[in-house]
């Protein structure tokens, strides 16, 4: 069993069947693992999720300064144009790519978001 088949199975579990998995080939799990807690180049746990998502290593209020040093292999750069992700409130800083729950959402939308986030947590158990 290889990484691609494991990822494919995990996506199917949370409702992303074969037709919706065209994004998986753009994700580099080995690169993700090398930065996320494994090895000497791992990003510290104190790094904010959105900073890690963007490929940064430090938090700064100057976005232009940060963008210049973002890792181009980060997930931020792998999301196809027109596609969106679902994330928790820690990702509100990227509304063009990540949808987060807001009070104005209907109960059905809030439940959908909660289930999607729960599925992600199940797949990415730490």
C-alpha cells in the first residue's frame, strides 16, 4: 500500500470519491511530513496553523514581507484556482481559499462544516 492509495482511501471516507480527488496529486505528503513534526526541519508546534498553511515560519503583520519568504511547496500554493477548503477559525485570514463557519450560516451549512472538519481531524490524527 502506497501513500497515494492511503490518501485516496481517506478522501473516500470523508465523501470525496474518485471523481473529486483530482487535487490529491498536487499534494506532496512527504514534503508535508518533513515540515510537520518529523525531522530536524520540522516547524515548531508554536507556529500558527495559517502560517504553516502558507509556507511561512514566523508570524508578522507585514504580509508582503512574509510572502517573499513563503515556501512555494506549501499547501497554499497547491490549491487549484477556483477550489476552496474548509477550516476552523484559525484560517479566517485566507477567506479567498478557506471557508470558515460564521454565525450567518444556516444550521445545515454549519453541520456540513463541522462534519468536514471532523473528518479532517480523523484522517490527520496527531
